[in-house]
């Protein structure tokens, strides 16, 4: 029975369910195993501290791995030839993009998030053909 495994706060229909991070898309859900964890996580979502923590985590990883992320984003083969562990850093980049999209969907909505992802890159690409200038735009 799921009642013995998950928190009982959500009742029979939604045992342990705390929150859906991206309601309009694939449906990533946060579920608690105990009533105490359920109450603590629910309070954090109401205070938006989880979104703040995810945002700070994304920023910290970008600052720590800026050079590697930059290298892999534009030339993965050259990064591998230079000794950068490209595959793990590439998956880290994909994870950061996923976190950013989830945080942004919660904040501003789907259409605006997709516009914010696509328009700056395509505009910069149209304005220049130099990689250094493109990242400045």
C-alpha cells in the first residue's frame, strides 16, 4: 500500500504529493515519504526558498565551470582534444538548462521562457560571426 511508503498528508488520491515544479509541461513532481518531510517541503515551496536555492545552485555552477562550459558549448571536439572531460560537463550544461527552464516556467510562463531561450542566441548569431562578439551580445 502506498500509504505506508509515502506521506499520508495528501490523502488516498495524492499521497505524499507536495508540488509540481512545471505544471504546464512534463510534470516533474516533488513527493515526500514522511509527514514531517511533507510539511517542511510544503513550507519551503510557499516561501519560494527551493526556487531560490535552485537559482543560486545554477549560478554557482556557472561561475565555477565557466571556462569549461564555454569551451564545450561551442566546440566539444576541441574541448575533448584539449583534455577537458567533455561528456560530464556537457551533461552538467544540459542539467543547468533544465533547472533554469523549470525555475523560469514557474516565474514567467512557458511562451516567455522559450522566447528568452531562442531570441537572444538567434539575434546574436545574426549580428556577428565572431564567437567572442556573439557572447557579448
